[in-house]
């Protein structure tokens, strides 16, 4: 007679008993595995999110060509705004996005309180785009999206740090003065970016030019050119020939630096994850060593009554896999939540949960549990007679 | 001291004596380093026999049982069980041999502490072939533990634990029951219960080899074998408590004129 389901049922029954034989130790092992899974999942999530974020930032920072005036140009430090209009809106790879910026230092104050004026950088900008994130920072994209809904027509965007140092909460106007000219603007406070935008004021290019008395001039033009490096280089060469007093250069070096930083962060996170998992395996191994000592007699007896090493090993490995799975499922979920909190605390932006991290963390935890069960694996080599003689 | 017959004639002299031997031990030697635990032990066991294996501590009784049960290997010699030479079996064949042909009962019971009485019995079924809970329940009922099925070993008395171990040993209907001092850890009343179970097993035709130090328990057996320092020094089937000891060459000691001691080295036939 052969009834595999009865044996499977017995297998599950023994497993359940093995798992709950010592609840205290079960808790300790699960805690170790969950903690290991949590930390490794958090680090992996940060790592994956950092990669995604860097890619997204490259895309949102977007421009890969920057056009600035040559030092030998007629009006040092400024370009003619007409260049902005002349830059073609397509190349052979697709749509070109572009934005012109004019920078100037102005005096700013909050008329609603009596605090004095402080210096700030005013950035006038004008853009042409199909995808705004290719030429504007994410904070400015948000401002662009909201600007049409703002109550006043005369408004500007103010970086978070500057707004808080002036006591601006959104309702108060901002007074901007350049020389003898001043203007009061309603304010849209930008979200925190962690970049220079936090201390700057953004206003429309035309208004900024008037205020700074720099009519028809811009400080630089940033362009997002699609295509391969060769296509981008051809675009730059064309610009150089059309605008001899302007200098066009690719932003590749900047990207390469970012890539190197990411690579280092990634290596660091990988090493930290490996270290944490190794520590977890050692913790589990320590607990399993105790269990192995307790189970020596049981294994000797199982072998004496006809249990093969393979069947006994199956029981123990399945036990380890279950522990790894449960610890991994709990820990990885906690770890992803942890990484979101860590991202928020460290970088000011919550790391997005990456689904791929979850199965990877659980699988790693299962592997760690199996490695940690090494003392149990060795146990199946015991000889019953040796155990019963009390020699081992 | 009781005056009851040492061997129950209704069970000791069964016709099985005419059958070919179930177990044949030939010149069995077991050495642990320089220590020789068994020194050329030879004897046969007929089907249905109950043998009391006696001797002082360190005489090689447990070693003999371990080799016979496939738990240990002999240094030399041959052990044939039901025509199969077990000294030539590999590890996987020994596992199968243990699960199919041998039922072990140990002095320390050796139950798995986190499995219930029922599960301990079913464990032997699981390793043998397939579990059958109703059969395991029946086995425990036969040893009087119908109301202890779901008890963990720690919640059972010593006698009850030993009865679980006996049920486990019998569940796969082994050809040979090897019991290593099965009553060694039991009080008198539990000892009586356990011995009664063995008596029933014997009456049912099971072959039993039981290590014991207790002469009263040995009286229940149909045959007595005694080991001293690894030598077989007594092998008798009736009134064995009054039989003279045998020298290593099987002659009565000390009146045989064969040996002056039971030491094989000084024994010259």
C-alpha cells in the first residue's frame, strides 16, 4: 500500500512539532532572521531606489547641453535672448527641450513683518518643452503645474529655506528690490529639493530682465537633446557655428561623476547587506548549534528505527526554509517601510518601495536560514550506537 | 524467591527449534581501539525464541545487540539474519534492515520529546513506509495506552513511556525484537506490565533478544546467554540458573577439566 498523502501529512505534523518544540528559541531565530531581512531589505531598497532616483534626477534635471557666453563675448556673462529662439526645436532623434535662465542678486524682504532686507538670487526663466522635467527641476515643474491656479497673476516661486528665513508661509507677499526698483509678488513656496533652489526666487524671464535692467539677455541656456552622444555632439557643433560668441558643452562629465558616486554608494550598500546577512547567519547558527545538541539523541533514535540521513535532513532543511520564509516575509516588509523612513530622514524624500526587493530579500533570508542550519545538517552524520553509548 | 518454573514449558520448547535459525552469529569480534568488546562470539537464534542476554557491565551485551540491530559494525565475523549477511550491508541497506526487520526497545525509552505518544509510534511507520494512524492507535491500545495518545513523553510515567517504545518497536511487525534492559528504569509495577507485554509477544511467536541484569526477569525467557569479557560463557535453554557456566570452548566450567578460568587466553581444551 502506498499513500503519499498520509506521509506528507505526517511530515507536516513532525515539522509543526519541530518548529514549536521550543517557542522561546523559535522567537529568537525568527527575530534574528527578521532583523537581518529588515536591514538587508532596507539597504537593498535604498540601493535600488537610489539608482532609480539618480536616473529620474538625470531625466528631470534633464539638460545635457549647456550654452554659456564665451569670456571673450561682447557682453561678458550674458547671452542674447535671441539665441534661445534660434535653437531648433527638433533634431534627427526627436523633440528638443530648452530653457533660458537669467541670474541676478536682489534684496528681498517680507513687508508683513519688520525684518530687514536680505540678499537672494533671483532666477528669471523661460522654457520651451514637450516634457517639462527635461529642462526644469522637479520643484519648478510643480510650480509650473500649479501657477495657473494661483490666485494672483503676479507671483513667483520661492525656495523653502529662503521662505522660512523671511517668515513666508504662502499668504504674505514678497518684496523684491533691485536698485531703486521694487515689486511685491505673491508667493508659491517650492518643496524642499536639497539643492540651490531652496535659497532662490524664480520669476518669469521677461519680468526679471526688466527688474534687473538686462533686457533681451540671459545668463545661460540649458538644452535637453535626445539621441546618442554622436547626435548630441553634432547638435553642439551646429550651435557653435551659429553662435560664435557662445560656448556649448555637454553635461556628460557631470553624469559620469554621479554614476561614480552611485557606484560607490551601491558597493557600500552591497557590502553592508552582505555583512548583515553574514551576521544573521552566525546568529541563526548559534541558536541551531544549541538545537543540534538537544536533538542528538532524537536523531540517533530516528536513525535507529530506520530513518535515513536524507529523510531526517529533509525535515531539518524544511524547518530552516520555513523559518527563513517567515522571517524573510516579516523582515523584508518591515525593512522596506524602514527604508522609506530612512530615506525621508536622511535625504528628505521617502524612498519608494521597490517590489523587486521583496522577493530578493526573502530569498536571501531563506539562504541565510539554510546556511545557519549547518549544525543540524552535520547532525545527520551521527551514528546511533555512538549516541546511545553516550560518547557524542 | 519464587518456585515457579524457570522456563515456561509451553513456550520454551516450541517446534520452532526444528526450523532453520533466524539469526546466526559466527565468530563475532568487535574492537574499540585496543579494547575487544566481543571476542569470537557464536550462537544461533531460532524463530520465536526469547533469549535473556546477561552478563556483567562491559561484557559486550549492548555491543552485541547494536551489531545485531545494524546500529554498529563488527570488526570481524558474520551475522546472518533471515539468510541476509548484515555485516556486508551498506548504510542505505542497513537503514532499510533496521526499519523492516528490527524492533528496538531501549532502557532510556528514547522517545522524541516533542512528539505525542501516537506520533512517536507513527514516526516508525513514517520511516518504514507509510503512516496509518488507526494502526498506531491500535498498537497503543494493545499496550494499554488508549487514553494517552496525545500525551507528550514528559507527561507519561516511565512505564507508559516504555510501553510507547514497545508499541513503536512492534508497529512495523519486525522479525526480531532487540530490548536493551527494557525494565532498567522502571519500578516494580511497571516492570511487571512491561514483562507481561513481552510474554504476550513471545506467545504470539515474536523472537526476542533481551539484555537484562535481573535474574527474575530472565526467568521469563526461554533461553539464557551469558557474556563475560566479550566471551560467550553460558548458553542454556532450561533451568539455566542452575546450569554450570561454559568455558570459551562450550564445555562446563569449572568442572569440565577444560579451563581453569573463563579467560579464553588461558583456556586450553
